[in-house]
C-alpha cells in the first residue's frame, strides 16, 4: 500500500534529482541522462520487452553483459558486475516487470497492482534509486 507520505516522498525525491541535474550537481553526464519523466519511463515499457526476475536466485544479465541481477530469498534485488559477487540493493522487485535501459546500466521496474502502477528507475552502478513514479489507474482500491 502506498500512503500519502510515500507518494509525497517519491515526488520530493524526483524533484531533488531533477534539480541536481539542472544545477549540474550530478557526478557524470551519463547519470544526468538517466533522470527522466514518467512519460519517458512508460514509453520504455511500451517499446521494450519486459521480464520478471526469477524467484530462484538465478542471475539475469543485462544486454551488454556488464551487470547481473538476482532476487534473494526475500524478493529483494541483488546486483553486481557480471561474474562478481552480488550486493544487496534496496529495491523490491517481486512481481514487478523489469527492463534494462541506458545501455544496460539502469534497471526499470513496473509494478501494476490494478488500482495503481508504480515505476522505479534504479542505477545499477551506484545501486541507488534514481526516480519513483506513482500513477493511479482510477480503479477502486481493494479493501483491506
């Protein structure tokens, strides 16, 4: 469940990232290019073939074969350079459609719960969330 404070946090984080890019305060031009909009992330999923990370711990390589990702026993993403030990990344990808973008260095996720859709862009090299977007579908939220 996404509460009001979580949506506000997502919007605030997105604004911080966009502001840092506009001021030139990010470390590389490659990172600047990764900060995008909700429409651009949606277009990536419309144009690309998404995949689900297997729940068995097996590794999935990005198209460039530089990065690998796998789910741990709790459904949390672990990432690292191909062939190297994987490191815990603070992103839950259980049930999310994933795709690699930006030459394989960004993992994008899309989680559709019916009443809302959440998108996240995650930088594999820095192991940080770049942006998160929340979109209501207009369908009623299931009762809890």
